[in-house]
C-alpha cells in the first residue's frame, strides 16, 4: 500500500512539473511585443518623385508584423526587400520575438513614391509604422546627405 502512495505522489509531482513547463513556454510565445525603433533616416533624394527610408526595429517581447507605413511625404509608401541585387515589394515583414528587423541600404527599405515635395538634408519626415499587434509607432526620420552611411551599417 505504501509503494502505491509513493508511486502516485511521484506521478503527481511529475505531472505538475510538466504542466508548469508547458505553461512557461506558452507564456513566452504569447508575450506582447515590446518594440523600439532606432537609427531611422532618409538619404536626401536626388529626384523629386522618389525617396528611400531606413531604420531598425528592436523587439524585446513577443513576435509582431510590420504591415504598412504611412507618411505625409507620400500617399504611396511601400515595403521592399533586396536580395541578390533584385528589389521586390513585400506586403509585410515579420518582427521576430526577442529579435530585430533591419531596414538598411542594400537590403530591406521603404520606398516613398510620388512625393509631396523633395525633402532636403536637415529636414525631418514624419513616418507611421503600422504593426499587427503593437499598432502604430510614430517615427521622425531625419533627412541625411545622399551619401550618408551610418556606422552601424544601416
């Protein structure tokens, strides 16, 4: 009789331990995103109809998705990826849990088309990044020289 109780107690403790492990792992995958946007800039455009934008999204929480971008500078702001020298428009970009999403020269970037005006170096462009879970994040994107290359590589 004593062995049965001991065996049942061991099984109960093991079941509780496993249930606790499962709860912890599901909590981490359902955590709210915690986004921070840094390094935003726009190289001064050489033409008055098109510009590019770059930034880094750092996420110290659960996964999110960048779904669109809006700006008073253009009614036509699109998300693009560049791979192997080929530019491709994207509908969205994943922001990994506890990770980063980089928009950098030669890689992912924003395209502003049909500009309302040609922004000049020193100006700041208001941009709204729209995320599936985090909602809208407002960013002030300074216009840098056309040849600006940040030390971080963005």
